[in-house]
C-alpha cells in the first residue's frame, strides 16, 4: 500500500483509490465474527450494534437500508425479513435464522424503526459508519473498515459457498448481473473441480 494521504491538484481534493487505504473491500467470515464480538463488549448499546452488523452482513444490507429498517418488515414468528432495497434494487423476502432472531427480539420497543438511538430517534447512516469504524479498531482489524464492506462480504461469502450468480444477484437486489459478477470472479473455489487427480 502507498501513502494514504489525499492529494490536491488545482485546489481540488482528490481521494486516493481504495487500495491505498486497505488491501481488499470485503471481510472474511472470521473478521465479521471479530467485529460482532468486539461490539458486544463495548458499551450499553452492544446488543443493538452487534445486531446491526449481523443483519447487514447476513442480508447484504446497505447502510441506508439497515437504518430505515422497520419492525413492519420483520416477521419474528415465521422468521422472515422483507428487504426494501435502495438505489432501485429488487425487493425480496429473506429467511431469518436463529442468531438473527435472538439478536432482534431484545431490540423490540415502541419505535417503528428497528435501530434507534437512546432518545428513540431512528439511527442514521453516519452513526453506522462511526460505529463500524470504531468497532474495526476495537477488533484490531489490520485495515480500516466501512459499512459497505459488510455488503461485499455477503457477496464473497455466498459466492465462495457455491451459490449461482443469478440467485446471488436476487439476494443482493442487483438488477444487473454485472454488479454481482465481481463476487464470483474472485471466488477461490470456482476452479476447484476443473481437474481431478
């Protein structure tokens, strides 16, 4: 990696490419687990923050989708999450599994929003960004992290598990398969069965 200081040219601040800040744009499953564990240990909102990371990772949610998540989109009894995608993405219904259900139940309160501040107002994308950055440092990850890395992590994890590109595109709400192809292109197991010795 190079010096990560932004440059100025003609009085315009130019941000360096992402590769100057971090070696990759996704987290491994173990790194996500480290984030969740570090969050649980931090402060009185650890359960809320850990749940936010878990849902963002398991469902490939963008920060705005997570912060706008309402209880009316969640069916705890049948384990379903209705995902309203931002940026014109395809809406879908995802299954909720045990860890997600256990993380969500204690958060139920009077607000229509799932993730709220101590004052009861909806959480913001700025909160999610700061929380992820602080948690990445607390988890001692070797590079700075940001919320969208959780979405990329979802894509890489599911592609490495062998899910086909079209299913992956629907799960992430992509209308264009080219948006999803980046995850399958880097899947290390995609050539594993080409030769049998």
